[in-house]
């Protein structure tokens, strides 16, 4: 009985240690995922089509959500951003005319990073609650603009290309923040 309890304790200790080790290396993992995601975004489509230039739109990413003083708040914001990007790139892609393999790898990379972030981010509703909710609303509004733009343009090629360019910009902003953490 005692030996069984010791084994269980050691397994729990190793799991916790491994989990915290992964969380400590999260910024490095995120940088690699973002670098890979940017490459996949490039591989998904060709050069930005000239005919889409006149339809370009500014969505105004709320950069202040990535500037809180608490690292935990930044992680929460990044998790939220990845979830929104995953959502947008998971529907109505028929007119996008992108490389399906690159798109699938892009989606898988985002999903895995969301899983890692969820495992590492503190889920307690403590002093992060207020800033987290304000940031969540700002991000929701930003991504709703993109989603509405896609719907208004009936998910046509140009709307997807403009959205792809915006996600590239978004990921580059996250990368810049992660490098400072």
C-alpha cells in the first residue's frame, strides 16, 4: 500500500514538474509556432492579388491588449487571439483557393498552441479578471470586424486574402511582444 502511494506521488510530481517545465518554455514554443504559422500563411496562398488592393480595409488591432504589465494577462490575450484566428480560419474557406495542406497545418499549430496556453494560463478569476474582460471585449470586437467583413464580401477571394494579411500582421505583433517577455 505504501509503495503504491509513493509511486502515485512520484507520478504526480513528475507530471507537475513536466507541466511547469513546458510552461516555463512557453515563450520559446510560441515564437516557434508563430514563425511556423507565418511561413504557413505564406505557403497557403500566393502573393497578395493586385485586384484586392482597392478592397483593403483597416481593422485596427487593439495593441493595448498585448501591453499589460502582467505576463499572465499577455498569455491570456495571446490565447484569446489564437482562438479567434482558429475560428476565422475554420469556416467558409471554399473561395480562398489556398493550399489545403498548409491551411490544415496552420490550423493544427494554432490548436496545439491554444491547448498549451490553456494548460499554463492561470484560470483563477483574481486581479486579472477586470483587465482580462476588457481585453476580451476589445479582441472580440476586432475579430468581429474581420468576420463581418468576410460575410459582407461573401467570403470571396479578396476578403480572404485581406484577412490572411491581417492575421500575418497580428501574429507579427504577438511575436514582437513575446520577444520582450
